[in-house]
C-alpha cells in the first residue's frame, strides 16, 4: 500500500507539466517580491519626505513665534517711551 502511495507521489512530481508550472510559479513569486520591495521603498521615501516637510514647517513656525515676540517687545518699548 505504501509503495503505491510513493509511486503516486513520484508520478505526480515527474509529470511533464510540473517543471513549466514550477518555473512559472517561481517567476511570479520573484516578480511579486520585487514589486513589493519597490512599493516599500516608495512608502519609506514618502514617509521621509513627509517628516522632512513637517520639520521644515515646525522650524518656520518657531521663527514666526520668535518674530512675533520681537514685534511685541518692540511695541511694548515704544509704548513705554511715549
């Protein structure tokens, strides 16, 4: 009984369609992995760009706050001297 099972499995593996089918599956997997890798790289690049823009915005906001504080200080000095 086990000999028949082994022959059946071996016959399945020796089927002439298995090699082309295996090659096709391998190609599909390689292309899929390459595509996923490119997508991941683009995603990481987008996150990096977003973080860079966020940091630039934060820097500009701090500069504006400093400028606002300077103007308020100048107004206070002008108001006191008058």
